[in-house]
């Protein structure tokens, strides 16, 4: 099974909450109102949906070597 690396750019995140609403098992909003990645073992498809719907492109998912 492939492993994936998920990243969030806190500088460009606007705290809209789209990722947390699409994929709540993997994302939540921290006390600063920015997205935080929660799960190490996650559903890559759910995270890819978060990537596609992030209005600022702050989330990336890539296969880890």
C-alpha cells in the first residue's frame, strides 16, 4: 500500500474550513482558525478531495518514497 505525505501551508490557509467539512476524520481547525492535519493513517481519496476544494491551494498530497 502506498504511503502519502500531506502538507498544509499555514501562510496561505485562510481558515475557510472546507477541508474539515469534506474530510473531518483527517482535518480540524486549530485555535488560530487555520487547518490542521489530524490523521497519519488516512484516506488518500478524502484528502485529495480536500486538495481539490481548497480555495487557496494550501493543501498538497504526494506519494511518499
